C-alpha cells in the first residue's frame, strides 16, 4: 500500500528555520517525482516544486524559487521541505504528493500545518 | 505560466442534480496533462480524473471529465451528499504546473 506520511504540525516564530518531512512507503521512492503543494488558510492549492529522488533533480515554481528548499534522502525514503527564515505569510498547510508519469498527483500525504506567529 | 481559470467559483445545487464544472487554460494544454481533484473540508485532496477523462481508481462513474486544448469540463451526473466539496483542475503540461482556483459545490 502506497503511503506518504508527513511530520506533525509546527508552530514557529518569524525568522526561525524549519524542515518538514514526507516519508513514503509501498513503492520505489527513487522512481517517482514527489511534489509539494501549499494551501494557505481558506485558499486554494499552489504547486511549489518537485524532486526526483533518484537523482535529486529539483524544479521550483518561480513563486517559491529561493523561498524554500526541497530535498530528499534515499536512505530513509523521505522528502523534505525547508525554510531558512520563516515569515508570517508562510502560515499554511503543506502537502506532499507523488507525481505519476510527470502528469498528476495520485497519492497525497495528510498535510503538515505550519503556523508562524510572534 | 499557464493560468487555469475555473468557473463558476461556487455552484449551488441539490442532491441528484447534475454538476458541470469548467476549467479554462490561458494556452493550450495537452489532455494527457490535465487532472481534477476533490477536496473536502479538513481533508487531503483526492485525485478524481487524469488525462482529462480517465477516472482514478475507485472513483464512481458519476464523475466524468472531458475537453481538450484550452477548455476542460468535470461533470458529476447526479450529485450525492458526499460530493459537496471543492474541486480543482491542474495542468502539468508546462512548468510550473498550475492549479485552478477551485469550484465549490455546495448544497442548495
């Protein structure tokens, strides 16, 4: 059974760093792209970026380029999304999802709620 | 960047009625790269349709997708109580992939 299990909710202060995770199981981690999607409170879905764990090829949406870093660790079948300096506007739910055939997201994590507040 | 525009923003219908949701792209998108997702409050998005018209595993046949080029449609033939949710289209044809802003299907 394919599963993507994300790390738990986080409450951070502006300026702090953060790394959230997405651990996959049930398929070969290195053979599928993993993407990250943001959903701000009460808003729609935003595509942030993707990584191919097999070779760490990473692509970002221009809106998120330079704002976040996506990485993956093959040894633990886990993808990561990290910030070096959080802003209040980073408050959102973040989903990871498996990208199938470079075209659609077929399996999703349960989401990680990130709250940034002073 | 391809802009995906969904209409209407909100659709108010009764159970049993037919729902027709539109997704228009600012430039042509290959059908192979168009998908639809359902999201209920507090839940994770769920893949409904991929390749513009193929139902994902376990999706009831009351859901259907159609369209090509710049115009795509998601149809729910007879709304069930569990279908009231927000629906999003996604194009993954050009980088960056982009979602539509969503259509909320609410109970009238």
